[in-house]
C-alpha cells in the first residue's frame, strides 16, 4: 500500500465517504493490492470527501496540505495519494502503529 517515490511516498487508499468521523478503519485487500481503508466524514459531493481525505492525511503524517496530493481516483473509492517529504520507513512506522490499534 506504500511505495517510495522521489521526494516522498505514495499511499493506496480505499475511501469510505459519509462516515460518522474521519479515521483509519483498517486495511482493505491483501498483498500488493492492499489499500489503507479510511472512513471520511464528508459526503462524496463536489470533491468534499477528497478534500477531507487530503486534510486528514496531511495531519496524520504531519505534513502541510500542499505536501499531500491526490494522484488518481478522484471519482473512485480507490485512490493513490502522494505524500511529500516523508521517508518510506517513517510512513510505514506511523501506519503500522495506527493499524495495530484497530
């Protein structure tokens, strides 16, 4: 679900818009197809869920909003997000801790 790229990492996400609160909900799928499942409080209307997802990931990874970019999946639940300025080991450690607590 995480891949190192120049300047940061990409994260495969499975969004669940319209949730009671925005939070990491676990892992969707297995192996190379695994995605981080994130419940998003905002509805999937006029890009609000995407905006909320980017804001949540920026806060989660302690990055400015400009450091988090939706690369693909704008109209899909399956998305790929670029997170700039973070190493793969650091991102993996943060996610492992969050997923373990689920």
